[in-house]
């Protein structure tokens, strides 16, 4: 048996995407977004859902560029802070002491201390109501030089929107593209 719970915008888990932009004055800003993810693999693209009142929204519209920075657990408080205050009246990089580095291929900064960064160019926008969906073409990805295996040791956090917790991914529940093979005839 199932029961209807209406139309919550809930899914699990959500990524913790720290989106960085430059404002009109060239000041670096960061905002934490959980509504987003990979949109396409060819060409590689991401989607992010941003509310028009966000300072980030103005920057995305004007600069047509952003970076996506995945947050490790040791910077969970910084990532949370980026989602609590607006860059309209606060310099979030100065407040946290994190380092904004000019991206190589797009007009946006990335966060040096975060181990994985995507440099994205805005190609499409779609007004959906409360949120506007931005599609960002991935122009380049940066990963910490020390990384010898993707994600290993990065301790990247996810967001549980139902309980409002940041979580670390748990144990493997099986190999993808493999365990389902047992149902093939
Ligand atoms: C965990 C978390 C997830 C969030 N996800 C989104 C989101 O997907 N879209 C959005 O517009 N705002 C989201 N926010 C809110 C913005 O991060 C917040 O309004 C922030 O202050 C915007 O900063 P800005 O005004 O400098 O752009 C989220 C905040 C948190 C803490």
C-alpha cells in the first residue's frame, strides 16, 4: 500500500553544489545549491536551479559563467554558510578565508580548497516558477593533483533535504551496471 504525500520537491540524496560567480565589480561569490546535477554527457553539461532573488542569479545572467565546486566534509560549515548569507551584502570568501581562483576557461572563480571543480558556460535558461534552471556546458574539470583515484579520500558531502542534514555517502549497495545482470534472460 502507498499513501499520497502531495508534491514535495524532494529526492534523495541531493548533491552539495557550491556555485561560484563574479559579480559586477569582479568580486568572487559562492552560493550553495542542492537542486542540480549532471544534465548531459555529450556534450558534458550540468543543470542548476536558482531562485531569481539570489545574488548568484544576477551574476549568472550577466557573466554567463559559473563553477561548480563539490564540498568535502571538512568544509561543510563553509558550504552551509555559503547558503545562509547573500553575496549582495557579504564577502563570503573574506569571511571564510577560502581562496577564489580565476577559472581557466570561463569568467568565474573556483574554490582552491575544494578538490573537484567544474568550469561551466551558461548555454540555456528555463524559467520554471520559483526556480530558473540554468544549463552549464562543462568547459573543463579540475581535480586535486594528489588524487590518484576519482573521489577517493575526498569525503564529499551530500544533502538530505528531508532531515536537513549533510551526509557522507555510505557503503556500497552493489556494483552499478553489474548486479542487475542477473535478471537478463
Ligand atoms: C543546503 C542548501 C541548499 C540550497 N539549495 C538552493 C538551490 O538549489 N537553489 C537556490 O536558489 N538556493 C538554494 N539555497 C539557498 C542559497 O544558497 C542562499 O539563498 C544563498 O544565500 C544565496 O547566495 P547569493 O545571494 O550570494 O547568491 C540552498 C541553501 C542551502 C543551505
